[in-house]
C-alpha cells in the first residue's frame, strides 16, 4: 500500500470514487502535517508568545488575562495558527497535487514559478509587517488617548 496518493497525469481519467479516494488521502496528509506542526509549535509556544510580545512597549510585555482558561486557550490558538503557517507549504502542495491534472504540462510549469514567486512575496509581506509596520502601529495604539484610558493589552487579542 502506498503512503502517498498517486498523482494523476494531465488527461488521465479517473472514476468519481478514485477522485474521492485521492481527496481523502490528501486531506489525511494535510491533517497529519497540521497535527505534527501543532505538536512542535505547542512545545515551543512560550518562545512564540515571547516573539509575538517583543514589539510591545516595556510595560505591556506580559499581557493580562481575564479568565482562568484564557492563558491555555490563547496558547493553544497561537500554537494552532503557527502550526498552520508551518504546514502551509504541505497544504498548498497537496491542493496543487490534487488540482494539477486539470492543467496542461506547460501551464503546470508556469504555475510552479508563480507559486514560488507568491511564496517569496508572502514571506516578504510577513517580514515587512512584523519589522516595519508593527512597531509604529503598536506605539500609536498603546499611546493613543492614554490620558483618558488605562491601557492594558489582553493576551487573547
């Protein structure tokens, strides 16, 4: 039995049951990748939370929580979001492997170049947002109307 589903070639026909079987196998691969990534990110969730809190001003370095379960749920959600980001290449590859037979060979090659370019742009956008946009935005938001409000940052937000 094969670990990975067989990738159909362009123009190759398959029955509905074969397509559904391939889709099911690819969904299991995606869920497995997310699960493995979640385990890894949950182990390192303290480092991820520290990294996310680093742009905050000094007095907000340790966000507040307002319920007994909020630290746990926040850690789980942050770990899940990080796991999704970590597993995104596998997710995209599985989606592409399922849809690729619908495209001709020359379109598949150009699509691969566009995906690589989009990945570079995505990583660049995240880096730009974190290093360039986030620090002045956090400074503005945590100081806006501070004479009228006691500003606390909730961990969940």
